[in-house]
């Protein structure tokens, strides 16, 4: 499961879009598959998703998010630091992050065994997650790296021994039904549009939407605008529906959709709709559904609200 790194202003949100959202939508027609094989396939997908979520560097491992100010930012477990790591997990003073001209450098206090790729660190420039390979620093069960959100830079902290991993109880799902494996037609935008995507931080980013997905539910037309993201050849859809807040996570859910075949058709598998990272931790920076992706119906498929949520 990914946290979207849209521009931050990105960190998730929404605002305007072409609004040809049909009202009403209910059950759906879907591509027919062997029922047992299909259910098994969705269950395997969910099993793998849970394995990614609960691994030592998964979303449940997040233990902190600290935004950097320009200049020097001291860090360690003491309250006197600009950035305070968890007590008992780190020395009182570990070193200093220096943010200058959009570049971050770290200086580690002598005698503190912080490593990068197993090698001790004294001073080094840090690549953020805006680069292909962010620089990851480690100390004990803690690891951290720099994230970039719009023009903001922050330190994302993980703890491989985070109690959230140990205490995870699973995620309830709706019954898997083939009717929610919905055939859709992709209608490309020419040229692609920039759409407003809000974020959990209250900011809005402009993301590229290659087109719109059009599908039928109970004979009525619904639309969802996907966005493209780096590192995948699938469409990424952030959507909301009438289950949000009561049965499912209040800020919407995510689903990936295969790019269309030559005839423009694809399938939206709402049985694979899943909770964003922000449903599990306050330290994630998620995008929110664009306005036009708020479906006026209940999508009773996919993951339900996480009962162990921090919300």
C-alpha cells in the first residue's frame, strides 16, 4: 500500500473537476469469472496487503513526523530538542538536521552509532523521498528519512518495534461479491487535465488526470477521475462514497485500476478498495478524494473502517 506523494501541498485533498457525476448508482454488472477462483484471488490480494501493512517498515511502524525549519534542527529524545524522538528509544541528543536551499544535511554527535546501509554516519547529505532512493538512517529499532511535500521537508520516523504492529487485529471487509467487479470505459482527456487533489494536511495539489472512468450501476452512469503516479502502470483512484464515516474510513478509500484494453474497457474492482495510510496512523500524509470522485451511493465492498484506528 502506498501513501501518495502528490505535491503538497499534497498530502491529500480536493477541490474542483469536471463534474459529470451521475446521481444514484447501486448494484452493478461485472465481468463474469469463476466465483470460487475470484473470491480466492481477492482474499490472496488482501492477505498480501496485510503483510505489507504489518511488516517492520510498513505503515503501522510509523512513530513520528517532524517538519523541518530552515537552518538547524536538533534531534534526540530530550524535550529540549527541536525534534523529539521517543523516550527510551534514542539518546538525549543525537545530532542536527540542517535544511538550507532545499537540501538537508545531518550531523551526528560523536559517539552516537547512527548508520546508513550498515555504515556509521558522522555527516552526510540526505536524499528525500522525492528522489528514487531516500537516505535511510538507523539507530536501534528506529529508522528515519526525509520526506518532501510541496515545498516542505520533514523527518519520517519508523519503529520496527512499534506496539501498533504487535496490537494489529486485522481489517474487516465486506463480503466479496462479483457484482462489485465493475466494467468501465476509459474516456481520455485530450490533453490530460490537471485536477485538484486535497490532502489530510489541508493543502491542495494539482495532479494529472489522463481521463475519466465511466461505469454503470443500476443503469445509471457514474464517473471517477484517476491520476497517474510514478512507479506503476495502473491508474490510481481516490474515491469517497456514502459509507464513509459510518462503515468505512471517513476520508475515503483507494483502489488501483488496470489501464484500458485497446477497446477502451477496463474493470474497477471495488472488492479491492482499501483504507489509506491515514486510517492507521496520524503520521501519514494522504490525498483525499477529489470533489468529482465523491460517489452519491454506498460502495459496500472492500475494506471497512479500521477499528484500531487512531481516529
